[in-house]
């Protein structure tokens, strides 16, 4: 017995002179969820008391991550049960979901802070409407006293970081010496936090800065999403050209500019000849390839300020601001020749692809509006079809039965 006592005394003396061993031992105890009686410096080492409010068990998956933080974890399945726990237990940190659009839940958060005055809270924003979430985030910080905010869908790493930050803040601002006679349950917090106005003000500034960072990140995410949505809403997914809706919007703008400043404006409409036969003979994959190659040729031929659109099916439009009718006809004829000489190859076979084009420009106050402008261009294109396809046609704006100009592909 004397030998065992002597060996234990040597072991204790070795631990006392080996801080690394003591710290490692303390960490192992805390990882197991138990409170060591003394720190290396000899003082009490409190553990954070965390209450997880998990209505319907929907936050239960975060329990293991919280237990790994060396804390005493309490759980509640309802707000009433959580208030009861707060009144009977010295809770330091509350983790609770909150639909910020419901004022009753904001009142409950104030009741929770009254039950545990020194408590910090991590609020999980469950509102799916982003605009409402941002509108009420500051209200949660200012009126509800939220110490940290997490968006719905947060990770365990984000939750752990928020707990560590709040626990560090509590330890810096509070006095954690246990009261004489041990812990006494009651409404008042057993380890009261002293009233320190500067520290409180700094805490509010930190919370506001955290909300500001969250808002900045959400705004940046919104900008990125809006940019993607704008591209998707204005672009044809197959060819990458602008779609019909964007083209009509731009046409209204250019028509208004033409009417105000009397600047020339022309429009080309082209259609792939016998496109249905290409699809029926070779399949829709071949048709898609032809459409993409046609769009590439149009892009390579247009000027920087021209606007090219896939108008529908195998029809394309080229809007040409600051361009009189005859130069527009020359540009259309050049595009027709470019398509005619281009080699379209599908699975090793050459395809004979041709286009018919109609050209319209403003002459002698004709057409009178953008709808008539589109209609005249469409009629010119179909006249090119009737004249034998692989043609470029200009109709007389005053008498659309007459052809002003037509090429001879010969």
C-alpha cells in the first residue's frame, strides 16, 4: 500500500510539472463532456451550457457537432419546454430556429432573454423569402438581441464557429466564478454577467457588423443570380443569339431613335430553305447543327452594333441601325453568298444548305411603325421563297406587290 501511494505521488508531481500533459488531459475530459475540477492555473474551468431548440426534431442532426465542442448540451422540443429549461438551468448559448416574419416568435425570444439575462443566442433564419429575411435581420439583432445569425441550410462547421465566437465573447465579458454553495436553480443566472456599457456597446457593434457582412454576401449572391437570369431570359439556348423577346425590345428602342432623329434603319429576315427536309432526312441533331453553324456565320458577318436574333424555328433577324436600305441589301447578299459557299458536314456527308432573305428599310415615311416594319420584312422574305429560294429580295414599301431589287444567284 505504501509503494502504491509513493508511485501515485510521483505521478501527480510529474503531471504538475508537465503543463502539456495537464492540458492534454483536460482536453480529453472536456471532449468527453465532463467538467474538470481545476485548470492548469488552479481556477475553475466552466463549460458552456448550450440549449438547442429543435421543434419536431428538425435540428437533431446538429447535436453531435455541438457535443464535440466540450459543452453541456440541453435540448427542447418546444418553446415552452425551452423557457422552462432556461429558468432552471444556467444556459449561456441558445440555438433556436426563428421565422423572422412572425412577431410572436420575436416576443418569445425576448422572454427567453429575460429568463436567462446573460445568454447569447444563435438564430437560424428559416424564412425562404430572401427579401423578408434581410428586412428583419437587423430587427432580430436590435430588438431580439441575437448574437449570431445563420441562414437555413447552414453547415455544422458554421454552427461550431458561431458557438465558439459567442463563448469567447461571454468569457471575455463575464465573471464565471461559481456562486458560494454551488449552483442554485432559479430565474436569475447563477453566473451573472456584470453590467459593462462599453462591452455591451462593442457587442452590439460586432453583431451589426456580422449582419452587415451577411447582407453584403446575400446582395453579391443576388447580383450573380440576377446576371445569370438575365442572360437566360434574353438568349436563345441553342444558338447563343438573343431571343425573340429581347429582339423586340431592342427594335422598339431603335425605332424610337429613328423616329426622333430621322436616322436610317434596316432589317434583314432570313429563313433556311427546305429545313424540314433536312430534319426529316438526317434527324433533329443535324438540324440543330445547321442552326448553330448558321448563327456562327451570321455573327462573323455582322457589324458590332448590329443585333442578330433567332426569331423562331429556322428564322433569323438582323437589325441594322444607321444603315440605309441598299447597304443593307448588299450585306444580306454577302451573307447569302457566305452560307452558299460554306461546307455543312454531318457525319461525313456534305449538306446543301441555302437561305432566302428579305430586306426592308425606311423609305418615304414607310413603314409607319415597328409592327409594319416586321411585316414588310417578312413579306419580302416569303417573296424570295416564291421566286425560287436562295434569293435576296427588297419590296417596294409603297406597293408591296412590286420588287424593287432581287439578286440573280445564277
